[in-house]
């Protein structure tokens, strides 16, 4: 292909069926004046239970990538596979968290989480016990009956996370989930997301603008080029799953990875 | 309660000042009493013929309510159909806008010719006048839904009906209610206009009769009762809104209970 992206840049080394396979995907939007290529030549394999973060400049198609995996958007060419199965419409075996919590303001925190169960027709008793369990795990105990407007941004995002995890999806997609939060809240939620991920062994794809967040949370970080976006490099973080926040930030692996990503994104900025 | 008093004392004071001015003008006979009767004389009329006014008020209220309910039903239904089918929207919406330009009051005589002197033409005019704000507010409300919420709903495997019932419809209610408040007062106007054109019952009829007899106290009494009906219906819609949408932003009194 035209660009200088290495062909197998995101391929998993082993032969197992990946949780997510993005195979030579391109997305083109047709506007009145011209065709815009949002993504091209994207090849990514995500192993089962792996945490992959995606960073890149604004408008590089990071969010588009998540929508492809969720089946909310069809690729113009190439295909997306979830556990070996071709994605051909909205997938029900994923959890989605947006930058805005997108909660229903007329429902309490608990009933917002239960929306997932109602839509899926999950058995009520199981849904309720699972909700209690999740709210407990996400630090929402005591806020079950609070309405969204009574909750801070961080707490709202915890509710959105619980809602996304209620049906125990094998794949969790997060689109800048902590982008609207202040730095301290964000750090706190990073720590909790790491803990939750280790406990649930869910495959996670996280789009973020924060290099530190990406490296602290992920096994691998995909670095994307500006539009038309493609994956230019995959960084193996090389840290164990269990990560103490302060200690992790001081490790040579963390500094090497963040340094390399900053270099790549900086090169992009200088190139602009 | 203290909060309600805090909110309402200013407009109440203004109303009292207006009544005071009316009383002073009438008492000092600045204007001929047959043109502007005193508040006392107007009240006397109301108290003298309670059955008469009660009967005609009820007729007008009845026409208004039926017209309002039909307008709400048809309005919500049309809005839903337009939001879910762009073909219908492209066909119907411009026609609706055009229909709004036609002064409904001018069609009223035609309805009397078609439907006679009963309550049917009054209800029809009330429906036509009240329909528009309902449709517009409901369309706006249904379209105001968070697109990410709809995407989430798709990943949850929700059926279109589930998405409508659990997400879109409740999300549209605050918009709908602002339309309903306009519609309910317009429905009163519609019913009275219908009565003006041809009726032997209702407050519009009372006012026309009083006007013909130069019975200004009765005319004023009719106006007062009519306004009262409008206020009561408006408040009823507001109370319904408060009960149904305690969560809505305009109704909140508390702030965030957590800090992060």
C-alpha cells in the first residue's frame, strides 16, 4: 500500500484466534466536495484478555476504530473480526464507555446500570446481584439511588463503566472515558480500571489522549498517525498486569514507553 | 412553601395593583360605569347568577379539554411518525408549517357551516390551534436525544420499541411539556372563538350576549371566568410536569452530593 506503515505492525505473535482482529481496514467518508479517508491500512490483533490503548493526534480516527469494532460503523474495505466472527452490525457482546457518561437522567445510578439488563432481557435476580457486585467494585456503594445530576463527573463515569460491564462482555471499548475529568479523579479511576480489568479479565480497547494513562493501563499501545489515520507503531509496555501507580510511573519501562510515544507524536507535530 | 411565596409575591403584587387601578377608575367614575363596571358590580354578577356562569364555563372547559386531549394525541403520534420516517417528515412537515400560516380563526365560520352549532366545530378549532405547539415540541424533543445513547442502545441489542419506550420518549418529555403549556391556553382560545362564530352555550356565547345587551358587568364576569379557566388548566399541566419529571434540570433543588 501507499503509506510506509509496516504490513503486519499489529499482528499478534502467536497463532491463537484473537479477541479482536482488524484486518486491512479503511474508512472513507463521502462529503459533498470530496472523499475523506479517515482510516487506511489498519491491521490490529488484540489477544484475549489483553489491554490495548490507542493514542494519536485529534481526528486520526481513533474513535472511528472503536465504532468499527462495535459494529456501529461499517468499514469501506477490509473486515473486523470479533473472536473469529465477522462484524456485520451492532455487536451485543461488547461494553461501550464514551467520554460523556450518557446516563438517563430520570433513572437512579442502579437503574441506569440495569438498563443494560432490561434491554437484553437478563433474568432480574441475576442482574440485580451483579449490579450490586459491580457498584461495590467500582466504589459506588451508597450511591445506588442517587440520580446522575447528584453525582460528580467521576462518579457518573463509574456508573457508565458498571453499565458497560453488567453483561460480562468479553470485549470492553472505551472512548476517552476519563477525558473530561480532572487530573486527580482521572488518576484515581486509572487505578480502579487497572484493578477491575485484572479482576474481570476482559479484553479492553481504550482510546485516550493521555500518554501516561495509555502506558500505565495497557499491555500494548497503538500509536496512530494523523488523518488519514493508520497505526504507525505498536509499543509493548512490558510491565506486569498488577501496577502500583506511583511505582509504575517510576519504572524504566514506563519512562521508555512514554518517551518513545512522545517522540512519535512529537515527530508528527513537528511534521505538521 | 416559603420558596413558592418567594417566587410568587411579585406577580401577585402586580395583579393586585392592576385590580386596584381598576377599582379606583371605576369608583372615581373616571370612565362611564356602563363602559367599565366596578370590580364589586362584576363580582355581584358572578354571585347573582352562579348557575348560569357555571353552566357556560363548564361547556367551554369541556370543549377545551376534549380539543386539547385530541391535539395532544394526534400531535404526539404525528411527531413520532415524522421522526421515525424521513419520507413522512419531508412530506408532512412543510405542509404543517404552511397550515400554521393559515389563520385558523378565519376558518371557524366554515366549520360552523360544515358541522353545525354543536360542540364539534369548537372542538375542531381548539384541536387545530393547540396541535401545532404539540407537534413542534415533540419533534424537537425526540430529536434532542443523545446520539451516543442510541448507539449504546444498539450495542445492548434493544428493539426499536425498547429504545423508544426507555430512552427516546422519556427524553422528549421536557420538550413536550413546554409545548403542552402553550397548547392548553391556546385550546381555550380555540373553543371561545368557535363559540363566537355560532353557539348557544359557552363563555363565548355569554360574552357575545352581554355585548349585545351592553351588559358590561356580565361581559367582564365572562372574561374573568375565562381567564380563570386558562390559569387553572395551565397550572394543571405544570403540576403534571412536576409530578412526572421530578428529575428534570429545571426542577432540581439540590446540587452534587459528591466531590469527585
